C-alpha cells in the first residue's frame, strides 16, 4: 500500500428519477439493475464502465440494499 | 473523466426513468504519499482513504455476506451450530488506515456476529423456536402470557419476510415487520368490496380463504403488521433469504435485537474470546 500511484479519482453524483413517482419513493432493485445495465447508461459511462466503483455496490452486482434513488459513485 | 450526461430510459416493465451523472469532485491518491512523507496533513487524505475503503470493499461485498463494513462467509467452519433461533458466523472487519507515521495499512480484524438461524422457514417456525414450543396451537394469542408475547414482539421487530400466496411475482417483494399484534386472523377485520361491488367487514382469515384459497391452519395466532398497516398471518410469512448473484445464493438475515445473557455467552464462546480474570 506504500506504492499507490498518484491517480486522479473523480467522484460523480448519480441521480435516477422515475417519471411520475415521488422522489422519496424507493427504487425497485430490479428496475435499478435494468437501468444501470442499459445500453444507454453503459454508453454514457464509456470505457470507464469497467472501472467504475459504486459506493458499496458494483454496476453488475446489485442487491436489495440498493434502493436509494440517488447514488454517489467514484471512478478513476 | 466521464463527461456529464443524462439519458431517458424507456422500459416495457417499468415507468420511464431519467439517469443523470455529473462530476462532483476530484482528488489525487498522491495525497497519501504526501502524508506518509509528512508533506501534508492526514486530514486532507480523508477522501482518498474513503475511496480506498470502497475499492477494497468491492470484492468482499460481491462474494461474502455484507453487514455494514463487516463481511461473513458461508463456509460451514465459520458458522456455529444453531443456537435456538440464532446462528453465529465468523467474518472480518476491514479498513484502510495510516499505520504509524510512515505507512498505509489494510487493517483486517476477525469479527463474529449473530444471524437468524438460516434453517428456519416461516414465522411460525421462528416463533416456536424462540419460545421453544412443540405444539403450534400454543402460539394462539389466548395461550401466550404477556411476558412471552413481549419476547416475540421484541424479536420480530424489523424481521424481513416474504409471502407466497400472491404468486411468484409477489415473492420478490420483502416486507419488514413493524410490530406483532395481539389480534389473530379471526379478530382482525377490514372493509372489503367483493366482486358484486358490495362492501362488508371481513376477517383476515376469511379474506385469505375467499381471495387466495388459503384455509389458515392456525387462525388464532397473533398477526404481524407491516408499515402499510396490512396484517399477515405468521404461517403465510416466510423468512427472507436474500438471493444474490452467484456464487452466493443465500444470505441469512443479521440478527438485530440485543442479545440476552445466554446468547452473549454463546457468541463469546464461539468467537473463542477468553477474557482474563478480573483483578
């Protein structure tokens, strides 16, 4: 751990809004998974999609703990 | 760097959604070496340490049972024999931190935690195990003392379950128990409009029979209430075993209530912690 390179880390704010639903309503895990795995989102993330690190969750691995409409992710 | 973007997603299964991503902040991991070389204060390294904690948590959170920042395995060697309604599991707690003044370390500690016994099937099973009953009819409200009811009520709070009587699609929804009720399925009634449009009072037991064809075997047991104020008979509530992607298929629920003295003694014994005698 003493040789960590001076990589720049960018933090991103991610927001998912379901149309016609109040903001405080929890997002269904299946829907969240579908959204994050959609071609449009993958295209937007570009090459970074394979190195993106979500707070406590990865793009391809979603559990029921993923229920908040807003996520903050960090990616290099 | 990913440019900001916003996309509208259309789905046949869900309402349309808008996904947006914006750059919030940026920092360099170089700050860590600066702190180690005493060229910067460790306070400024907090975002970098936070990021490394997330990074190092990624793999364990995918392959182990995550409870907060602790991770537990499914290996039988790490699971205690069932202790009534509980089982204990060994795991790890990990965090990245500065070690002394000249290095960074990944601190890994052994941790032991209590989970609901993963062999229990439904809430009747759970209740009978907690109260150590052999006969389910002893769970009828009229047979429960206030003390025993309170034991169940405290244990059930927040417990997650799912139901099967509404079909496979509904099984994926998880409910959390708000409280246990004295009322049973014959006593709890609500307004119900039948197919002819006529509204009348119906008991939970009759409703389950009329609508779902479920003749309750134990209609006199206490009901559980969820946040939506719906009442469910215990025999129709099944313990949630969170299904994750492979390789981990079953994730038992962490046990949230405070452990009683016997349970504490058992978990300490399992964790193999030997305390020195008090002087």
